C-alpha cells in the first residue's frame, strides 16, 4: 500500500534501536526524510548509515537526551518543519509502589509525559499552518491494562494519553492527526532485559523464560520491531485522516478484553 507520505519530513525520537528504529525504517521505506535521535552517537550513526544505504531518503541525526530541554531544542533546530513526529524515549525502571519517591515520579513524568507533550506543543503550530501533520506517541499496553511493577511508566503515560485525547480533537480540523501506539511484548533490548530478570527470579534459562512469555500471548510469539514499525508508519500515512486521538493496541491479543 502506498502510504502517500513520500517526501514528508519526520522527527523520530529514541530511534537507534528497538521500536523507534522499527518505525523509522518503515517511514524511510515510505520515502520519508528522517531526523533520528538517540543518546548514544555510535548506534545512532550506525542506524542512520544502514537506512541511508537502503532507502533514498535524507537522514539527519541528533545525538541527545530527548528528555532534556536542550536535547529537544537540538532536535527542533535540526528539523524545524517536521510533518511527522514520533514520540518515544526509554521507559522508567520497574519497581514497587512502596519505593517510588517524588524524585522518581518527577523523572518518569518528565520523560514519558512532559517530553512528548513539549515536542507536540512545538511542532503543532507549523503543522497547523501547513494544513497537515501526524503525531504518533509510543506509549504502552499498560495504559489499558496496568502492569503492577511498571506503575511509574503507566502513571506518566496515562497522563500523556489524557492530554492527547483532548488535544487531538482540537487540531484535527487542521489536518493534524495525533494517535498513540501501545506496544505489548516486543522483542527489543528493553524486553530482553525483562526476560533476563524473569529468568533469574524463576531460576530458569533465558530461552525458557522467553518461550514462556511467548506462549502467554495468543499469537504464540513476541512482537517484532519491524511489524510495530509498519503499524507506526501507517499511523503517519494519508489514510488516517479520520482516525483521531485513538489508542492502538499492538499486543498479539495479550490483553484479554473485548474492546
Ligand atoms: P529499546 O530497545 O531499549 O530502545 C530504546 C531506544 O531509545 C534506543 O535507541 C535508545 O538509545 C533510545 N533512548 C532511550 N532513552 C532515550 C532518551 N532519553 N533520549 C533519546 N533516546 C533515548 O526500547 P524499546 O523496547 O524500543 O522501547 C521503546 C519504548 O516503548 C520505551 O519507552 C518502552 O518502555 C516502551 N515499551 C516497550 C515495550 C516492548 O515490548 N519493547 C512494551 C511496552 C512499552 P540510547 O540508549 O542510545 O539513547
């Protein structure tokens, strides 16, 4: 399917690896010019080199922490007229409600709620002026079904979800569409870390813990970054002009719910 976005310009945050990279790759395949971000320059440059070898799009890189004001300013200076914004950053650490300090909460809210909100606020005026824009926020299945030890992540992302619900409806008449994409269990470095710690806690091998996790998902396998990327790129396409403020769950049916 032609996504109808060739020649558009996208900022993709936290995109040297994992889900952000998955979306960047599918956008590049659709002919979108990219500004890619991550903190570590080495992996970021390697990703940019790999994508520019395979796709005829221009790729700029910004090695910076997107959760800082300075990092966001660098991104917006590098690409001041983004048509597409993919919001993403690392998630807060797991833990127990008894341990989470005010400082930990402020950090989580800063990274996973205020960072995307500030970037959205910065790109919307240009998108509205040009009469076209797409924003996709990578959040988590935990906004639909909580995961006990990921309360910091869930709390911050639910705040973002509430903001998007209202804001998406205010800008839709200008051709600007904002949606959230909710990953379930996708096999990335982050998930590998969780599988490792599950294996340690249960005294089983990594392979066993991975197989058990996969078996708990109706598809029988973990999600893949490239499949996530394909859905992410579709949410940036011409075809989603009537799809406003939605929370698209991509979890292989893991959450057992009718809606
Ligand atoms: P990942 O494989 O660990 O990749 C994270 C990417 O983000 C890397 O490129 C990393 O590069 C970059 N990054 C992290 N923090 C950053 C920051 N502050 N500024 C700029 N770049 C940053 O993670 P992932 O699995 O793709 O997850 C992406 C997001 O989805 C996370 O918020 C995660 O919590 C959420 N999520 C993932 C899953 C899943 O199954 N994978 C499920 C639910 C939610 P640098 O380290 O070099 O910065």
